[in-house]
C-alpha cells in the first residue's frame, strides 16, 4: 500500500475542504465590509458564527497533517513562506476574536475597530493565503533538505495574480453563501456581489491557468499545452477539468444574471463550490507528484511508514465521524439566518 | 544560522505558547464547569444552575475564541521557526498532533456551534450532549498535546536513523512515555484549579460591587469546594511529576531546587539567588536535610556542577518559576480554605478582606500555569527532545529580520487581543446575573436577548 500517496490525497482533501469552508466564511468576512448597517452586519456574521470555528479547524489539520505526514515538506515550506504565514495567522487572530469582541464593544470607536478587524482580518488572511498558494505553485528553492531561497521569494507578479484570484474566489463563495442564508435586501446585495465576483473569477481563472502553463516545463508537459502549440493527445485526457470549469461558470451566469429569482437559493453556492473544485483539480494535475514544487515529491518527503500507518488507522475511523457531525451541524443550522439564536446577552 | 534568529525564535515560541496556554487552561476547566452546571440543572431542575450556565457560557465563548486563534498559530510555529525539529522529529511527534486534531479539535469546534447557537434548534438533552462533547474534546486535546510534549521531556520508544531522523519503535512507549501520566494529571488539575480561582474571583467581585445574586454565592461555594479539594491533590500530582523529572531530567530538578553540589542529602531552598557565574545559590534561606522525605531511593542527588555548562538549563528562570508556581498554588489553597470557613459562617455574601484578596487571586491560577510551563520547558533546555536533539540544532533556516518582524507583530496583536478580551470577560463577570431568564418549561426554550438589538452589549450613552 502506497501510504505516502494515500496521505497526499488526504492532506489535499483537508486543504480542499479548508479552502471551500473557510473560503466562504473569509469571503463573507470581506463582504461584511460592504454591509449597509449594523443589522446587516449582525446577519452576516450570524450566518457563519456557528460554523467558522469548525471550518478553521481544517487549516489546523492541513498544517498539523503536513507536519505529521510530510515533515520534510512542512520543514521546507514553512520557512519559505515565513512572512505570509505570519501575516495570515495574525489576520486570522483578529477576525476570529472579532466574531465575539464586536458584540462586546460598547464604545462606537471600539465597535468600529472590531468591525474593521473582522473585514480587514478576513481580507488580509485571504490575500496571504493567495500569496502562499502563488509562491507554492511557482516553486520553492531547495538545497539538500532545506529551504534555500530568500525571505521574499514568494512575492512575484504571479503570486500577486494568484492572491487577487483567491480573493475573487472567496468573495464569490461568500456572496453565494449569503444568497443561501439571507433574505430581502441583503440577499439582493449578495446577488449583486456574486455577479461581480463571477466575472472577476472567470477572468482570473483564465489568467492563472495560462500563467501556470508557463511556469515550469513539467506543467506544460502535463497539460500538453504551451503558448505556441497544443498536444491534443495529452490535452484530451485532462480537458474535462477546464471544460467542467467553463460549464460551471455558464451555469452560475444563468443563475446569477439571467434568472436569479428562479434559481433555488442553494444552487449558486453549490456551483461555486464545484468551480473551486475544478480549479483545485487543475492545480493538482499541474503539480503532482510534487508537494514542494518542483523540488520534492510526496514520496521523498513522507514520514516513516509506521507513522503514516498509525495515522491512517485514526483517519479511517475519525474522518467519517468528523464529516458526519460537520454535516449534522450544517443541517442543524440550515435555512435562513435567525439572528436571535445566539447566546449573546 | 545566526544566534540572533535562534534567540528570537525561542522568545517568540515562549511568547505565543505562554499566551496560548492561558486559554486552554481556562476553557478545559470552564467547559467542565458548564457541563456540571447544565447537568445539575437538568437533574435538579433548579434555575440557579441554568443562570450559572447562561452567564459563564458568554465568558467561555470569549476565552474559547482566543484559544482557537492562538492555537492555530502553534500548529504553524513548528514549521516556520523550528523546521529542523519538525523534519527530524516529525515521524514521532506528528502523529500525536494529528490525533489531537482528528479526535479533539473537530469535536470541540463543531459542537461549540451547537452549544452557543443551537439553543432553539435542539432539545435540552441534545444541548447537554453538545456541552459534554466540547468538555470531552478539550480534555482529549490535553491528552494528546501533553503526550507530545512529555515525549519531548522524556523521549521513549524511538530510534534515530542514519539521516538523523527519529522514528518510533514502539508507539505505546511513545504515547505513554515516562512523564506523560503525571504531567497530564498535573495539567488537568491545574486547569480545574485555575478556573475555580477565576470563578471565585468573579463571585467576590460581584459581592464587592453589591451585585450579589443567588448564583453568585453558588458559584463561590462551587469554586471554594473545588479549590479546597483539588489543591491538595495537585500538590501530590506536582510531587509525582517532580519525582519522575528527578529520575529522567536531574538537571531540571537541580535547577528548580538551586542545588549546585552533588550530595546524598540536599536542603529545600525557600529563597535564594542562583548565580550561574559563581556556580552557587546566594542569599539562600533553606531547610536542611529535607531531601530524604521528598525523593526516594537514597542515591546521591545531583547538583548542577555535575553537568557541563552547555548541558544545563538556565537556572535562574527555572528556580524562580518554580517558586512562583508553588506560591501561587499555596495562595489558591489558602483562598479556598478561607472561602470554606466563610461559607460555614454564612458570610460569603458580605464584603470582607477575603473578597478583596480573592479578586486578584483570580490571576493566581494563570500565573501558576505559565510559570509551571516555564519550569517544564526552560528546564528541558538546552534540548528540544531531551538528551537527543538540541534547541540550537532545531531552528529553522530563517534570518533574524523576519523573525524579529513576526515576534513584534505577535506581541502587538496579542497585546490588543488580550487587553480587549480581558476587559470584555471582566465586564461580563462583573455585571453578574442580570440576564432575563428563559421560561423553565418549554422544550426548546428561548435564549436571553432574543431581540436583534440585544445581541450586542448595550452601547454606552456617551461614546
């Protein structure tokens, strides 16, 4: 049994779930900055309050799981992204406590501060994640078993493009979540935000896809697509992913632009999540089998088999349980937000 | 790797972990307290327990949020600052942390949502289940993190391959390493005691500002009983932990005790100034001849001179950290016993000297937790994995500049977040039990503050 490959899949799954779940609540956090009044702001935070903590736990599983399953990859990547990781953590601290603190601030200035911390923290965490992703995809300098690049290697036009794209993507997810969870004027606003985000996401995905193709010859080789020629035999095998992305963008366009009232409220979110999945699969196709692009593969960085085996035993039992009660919590809070449900008093 | 980055990384780790531990210590205890309150409410149907629950759950939510966000930092610190440690020890310590996430974090995080926001969506039984799930989750989390940390103190069940990477040879020995059982008990008791001291302080403060309600006295009685019962057990657990450290980490014990010379019988030094240059503890006040009563075995008790200076932990910090921890613990024992006496005399509700001392006494548990961890972690130096991997060989290849940036950023962020959090928690605690009560009868009862405006704290009239 190829334990390294299984764990590569499991960590990828954890990161995927993180991106989808915290993606929408970070997006919601960014949109919070555009809310009209305090009532809308309370509705917006209430829509994610019961679940944000669980969502963020996937980030801990991503980080902790990478340490446990691929210690060498973790040991190379974290120093490589020292500054954006630090900024992401600080931003997540601000937005995390702001959920609670903004209810407790009594002065208008402090309330403004925590409202700002929530929106600003969400935005900064999103951009930091985008910069990390961009820096990751463009590759990391490695000598021996250590990161050998500079402190700002991650900061390039490509990583800035990716960061902007991730922001648009999170905003799309967040806006679609608000369509699902809210009503009336706020829902109308959410549709407007989603429409703008969809246009930006479509452009961003195209731009990042093209830019990624020119990053490393191995990526070009994998897709069979370069700036000058297309190898159809190769491209044919991976074409379903971009085709699915295009299809999902079309369906989202239909639900958001053409017939927004006719579409069920859950559908834009499901489609947007699907769109994220295609982007994620596209990256996986480009980068596999590297988990330190383009220096170390999943097999080179994996922990000992007895560690991977022990963890697999735990994951096989616990992941279904975790997914089970996560689904239960989402079902419990299904439907439109009811602001008075909280314990605040 | 230059020395500055190493020192800064150590400072940063010490800072973020010391900040973080305050909140798990509080939430482990508070989750158990809330589960007890809700259970007692369901069992006895007495409204007082419901009021306690509704009051403390607000403080719990604040503390839990701060614990979560400062905990996320921890899971990335190992890589950003201690990447060589992560690479070398990852195959042993990684699975323990992964199990913590899989068995504890998701459980806590998911059911916290139900606990805080599920009032009207689930029945009482299921809500109680959610509270218990959170409480159990916090305890499981302590189990795994203490196992991982104890393995760094007293590594067992492992071997090192030719590349210098650790791997497990026996997982049971890794998880249940020699210092783990005593340190887990010590930490869990510390969490309950810390929470009890904070609950007692909140009650005393309410008495002083004349906002005494029935639950005020009830929470003081519960806290006093907890302190008086658990503090003696904690002294035993602490001693148990010390005996194991004596067996496996004699340099740590020598630093804690301020012993320099190896002797068959050592004194107990109550006060002193360890001087690493001179190799002695100056200005000491000591009780001679106590060691045979404290440490079994009759072997010679090693002093610090037995160890090469490069193999010694920083003595002053460990020595004084230990004394502050013990002093804080004894202070809490005193407060607990005093509160029992006042309870017996029926005077818990009347402001007295006790109340004025109990309010700052609410910090004693946190002080003991932080100083206790300083003793444990600084006492482990100069190693990350005791005897097997040095701290200087664990640090990431990051320049001093970025580390200085991150340390400064964390200090600013934590100063803001800590100050605000402490103020908000104190405000809720001080305001006491003025919540509108839910009707005690219907199945899915209404939480207080149902109208939209009441979600927030009442705004001050003068901004």
